[in-house]
C-alpha cells in the first residue's frame, strides 16, 4: 500500500482524540486509527512517533506498536513477507530505543520485543542476543537488559522441549553466558562493598531468574564447565548478611538462589551430587535467619521442597541420620507455630480457619509444606523422630507445661508425625508414631489440662480466663485427630467437656468445639473397615452424655446470630443417636426447632437450611419408628404455622423440604387432616405441574404417596398430570409412575400406555443413531434407561407375566421390540442398583418362559453376557452406588435422608450376575435347549469361559 502524506497527521489527531477521554472522542479516534492500520508503514510510523512526541501521545504510540507486534507473531508466511522490510528496520533500532527509554514506555517496548522475538528469533533476528549482550557490561543499562532477557527466556520453563526451542537455548547461552558470569562476580563485590544495595539486589534477583530459565530444559556445556564457579556464587548469595532497611530484597534473592540449587539437585544430580550436603547445611542456616513474615516465604518454601525430595535418596540417608534434629528444628518446628495470619484468620474468618485446621485444605503455605516434609522425614527416619519427640515431650513436662506456643508446636508435631492416613470423617486411621508418644502427651499433658477445664465448667467459671480460645482449639484438634486411639470409654466424657466450649463468644472456637464433639460421638466401630459404617455408640447407651450435649447445642443455637453448620450437624447426630430418649425433652426440642425455623427467615444459606430440615425429619422419623403419635402431634402443632409460612413464600428448596416433612407427619396420622387434604387437592391442579415447577415435582409425588394412603386415587387428575410431565420429559415421571403402579395393578396398563406413546413419538422425532451410541447418549428426554427402569419396577411389583401381559395389551410384541431397540442399554448399564433391577427382570424374561422369539432371545442373551464381560474387564466402571432414584435426579430435588429411607423399599439382589448364571444353568440343563441353543455361535471363546466359570461358582 502507498504511504499517504497524511499518516503522521492522522495518527496525531487520533491519539489526541483518544486522550480527550469522552466516549464520542475515543470512538472517533479509534475509527481514524482503523483507517490507517492497514498501511504497510504503520508500525514504522508508530516507532518513530513515540520517540518524537511528548509522553502522553508517545505512550499511546508505544501501546499501538506493542499490539501490532502481538498480531504480527501470528502472521502467516505471506503476511510476514509483506511487512518484512518495515519490521527489519524496526528490529535494527528497537533494542537501543528500549535501553534508553524509561517507564512507562519501556514496559510497552519490552512486550513488543518479546512478541516479535517469539516469531523471528533466532532465524529472522539472529543478532538479538548479541545486541543485548553488549549492554550486560554497562552499569547503567544492565538491569533493563536483564529484565528483557528474563522475559525472552521465560518460555524455556513452561514450553515443552522441541528442536527449535533447544536450538534457541543453545544460541542464547553461547552468546550471553560469559557476561552473565562476569556480572555475577561483580555483583557480589558491589554488595559486599554496600554499593547501591537496593538496585544491586534487584539486579541479582533478576540474574538468578535468568539463570533458572536458561538451565531449566538442559545443562548447557558453558554452565557445566563453570559449575563450580556458579555454585560458589550461589553459596555466597546464601551467606550474604542482611543490611537494615533492605532485608526483604536480600531474602528474595536468597529465595531465587534456593530455587536454582533445587533445580540442579533435582535435574542434574550426577553433576551436582557432591555439592548437595554442602548446600543442605547452607540452606538450613539461612532458614534459621528468616522471619515469620511473607517476605521470607520463597526461601522457606523452596527449602522445604528441596529437603522433601532429598530425604528419599538412599545415598543421603547417613547425612540426614546425623542431622535430622537440625533439620527438624530449623525447618519444621519453626513453621508449625501459629503465624500472625493464622491468628488473624482465627479471629475474623472462622470458616477458612476451620477448613485449614481440620481438613488440610491449605496446600501451599509454609506450614503445609513443613507438614509434608515432616511426614516424609517420619516415614524414612521413624525411630529418630520418635526419640526426638519423646525428648521434646519430656522437656515440656519438666518445664511445668507452660508456654502456649510450645504446647501448640508439640501438638502439631505429634499430629503430623503420627498421621500417615487421615480422613476428615474418621480422623487418624494409621499411626506411624509410637503410641507411647501419642498417648503420653494425652495422659501426662492434655488430661491434666482437661481436668482443670472440667473443674471450671462445674463451678460455672469462665474457662477462657485461664485458657486462651486458640489454646482450647488446639486441644480440640488433638482429640479430633486421635479419637480412634483414645479409649472409647472416655469419649462421651470428652465430648461433653468439649461441647461446653461451643458456648464461647468466639465463633471459631464455638464451631471447632461443635465439630470436635460431633467427631467424638460418631466414631466408627471399625475405622479400618471401609465397608462397615456402623457407629460405635449406636449400640452403647450414652444417653445421659448426649442429652447434656444436646442442651449445650440448644443454648448455643439460642445465642447464635445466624445458623452455624457445625452446631446443626452435631444436633442432628445427637437426635439420631438418642432415638426415643428425645421424648424425655420433647417440649425443649419443639422450642429448639422453632428457633431454627426463625433463623431460616433471617438468613438463607442452602447447606444450613438443608440441615435444619434434616433435624426436623430426624425427630419425626423417631416418632414414626416409636409409633409415638402424641409426640409427633405436639411437634407438628409447635411448628406447623412456621412451616406453612415458609411454604407460602414458594421458595423452591424450602418448599421441597416442607413437603417432605409433611409426608413424614402424614405417616403418624390415621387420617390426613383438613390442612393436608386441602394441600393435596391444590397440588392436583394441573397448573402446578408446568415445567417451571419441575424442581418441585418429586416433593409433590412424595407428598402424594403418603397423603393418598388408604384412599382411592383421583384417576382423572393423576392421569392428566402423568401425561403432562411425560410430554415435558421431566425425570420425575419415573417416580410418579412407580407410585401409581405400586398403589394398584390397574394403573400398570395406564402408565405403560402413556409412557410408550411418548417413547414412540420421541423415537420417531430423534435422528437415527446406533444402539451403542444411544446407550451412552445423555439426555433428559424420555428415552432409553428411564423406560427400562420403569419396566423393571413393574416386574418387581407384579412379576414377569404381568409385565409381559400389560405390555401386550398395548401392542403385541411391544416388550420384545423395545428390548431389541435398546440392546445398547443392556450392554452398557453399569450403575449398581440400576443394573440389579434390569438384570433381575431380564433374567426372568429369558429363563422363566417363552416370552421372546428365539432370535430376540439370542440377542438379549448376547447383550447380557457382553455386559458381564465388560464388568470383569473394567470393574471400576461398575462400582458406582445409586442408592435411590432421587439422589441421581437432575431436577434439583434435594432429599431428606429419613424421607428417602422410607420411600425406597426396593429389595435388590446382592449379586445379579449369580442370579443370571444360576437361572441360565437351570435353563440350559434341558436337553432340548442344549440342542437348539448355538452357544458357540452366540458367544466368543472368552465369553464362553467366563459364563462357564460363573456357572461353576453357583
């Protein structure tokens, strides 16, 4: 394109308009820029412009130049060739322009150089590094030069290795290594002479970053040949003494040096091996000088990662055996005390503190990395660690057990050294520290303190006047982790004692106490048996303790300004364990539930609202089990008005929960009250069943199941509702269909007719796809698996003959054609309970009579064997546990556990494969069947062997 004489004037005008700042002027300026951006000389004009004009306009030109080069790096060869001459001219001068520029122009030029280099260096810009190298020896320009080199080499760390990248690294190292090493030596001299320390440290830090980038992919020969010089340089950096006022700059340099040392230790062990022990001593000496502030984080984090890796090296074992105590004192103990940030979090951010306190959600802090290192140390040097902790424990006892910091560090040491296997649900499972140390601290240190706390509580004195809230929190932490080690006889007393702490005005301590008490009363019988979820105290009478804890919960909830998750979890757990004992305090319990429902209206948070209704459901469930209608009625009368108010507010989740509670109340009533009858009639109105209410459908259905018990179902209205939700392909149609089918066999034909009519419509409207792809096709539409499961529920309720006959009434061979059409489902079904239902039904269809033609029988049989083969080949795919249809619904329905437990009464087999094999064994024992059934043609050799093995196992 020909350069117009007005391009500079147009550019000037455009920038002036943009700088005016109003929307109209900016729009006009952008439009003018758009007109001249296509000019081939545009980047050259920008380059000249920013050097000639005052800063505001020059900066705008530099930004435009940067953006142009950002696009240039993605040009194809033709586009790049078109602008080659202009770009080449700019490249000849841009380094010099960068060197003499100052902020903010220099930042734009730096990015522009990086963009053009990413395309052109080294092939189209071979002089780039040479141009920069000459400035590495110039004191005034060295810092700018290093900053640019760092940006240019940054990609060496994150890009995958390739031949072009490797070639670029070699060229860069060949060009600048010599001057980098000279610079390193001169920097040390300047720093030791205390010359311009702040700038010297900044240059040093950047030099170390460049060193890291250049060495990340491979060890270049220049660095290998000068390994001793560079490592001596690193040692000197680590030994530099801080000077007041610039300490933070030095610590950042030491952090970068540590990172470089760690890189060499990990990637170039053969070359670096002799220096590892030397640097190990240097590193923990540096760490003993660091402060607790964040300015030292990089040093400490690098050191922790460094030693975590080295600990596992067999050839370093002797060295660490001799220095393990130094390592623990310099790196681990210093980072297990509470930091200022953690103390602030305890005061102001309870939730975040508790997550890090119990659930180890903090992964990148000093403390988290120290914990990881300590676990590794304990694993490899268990005996030495036990001796060291025993020494600390004895010293603490002899000191009179004073000093909160020492106490917290000792608790953390014991927890972290012991915990090789931990879950927040069960606490420490496997302990690798000696029980003498774990229980020694409990017996000699913690128990006396807990005794003092108990005495203060008995005298109604403030515990927090003698023990700080954070100190009490760490006592809870110990009990939380080691609840499976402490004698279970002591746990109820400990839970009662801890429960009193939930009345603290410090919300963090209150929540920690609630969570700890919850964990103490919910220990499992066998913590190492993951299949056994039975709680130890389900069969041990500790009701006197539980009632005291429940009273504390009630008092805590009364003083709370909002619902707290941990106190709600504890309350629900107490009700579940107390069972019928709750009737001794039903009036107080009614008051508690009233307070909880009031708090829902004050602040809505889903998890807590869910827990409130779980608590109500648990109480009503106990009434149902005990057949205590009097207690249920007392409870219902106390909260019915509040529930009705919540229902009228028509909030989706709350409405779901209220209706589920109503369904439980209905189970302890002989006849539904007029209030419930009116609700039932209201929910029968078809307008309640539009798609916008789909998240409520399952709650409506559960309410119907118990509201219509013992009464004739309103056929016309329910049939209209079913047709409506089936036509919308809402997943809840399965639950409504199950309810109707189980209520009366006469509904079976009605339901199946509606379902198959819609199934036929949707099969005709969807594109033709294979059975296999259909089986894996996820859709909310009424197809495939949902219909299969509904047929299985008909079979479960009334048997195979009723299933076949009801399908035949709709259309001959309906069931057979459906099975053949959906063979993909049979082959791939893997969810555990769904597979049990479908396989049980199919086994009956195949082996209980002549319900299918021989060809169809063969195809279904093949599909089932293929499924069993897939399960044997990939068992993990079949591990999913679907305990109830509601849980897996995509409707947004949130079930309450007692409701689901009562609503899910399907009896499922333990092993559907054995049922299939046993049924086939009996079926195939008939000589006529053996003659007619071509097993060798139907099944592969592998499938035949698998089936034979299954038959032999039954």
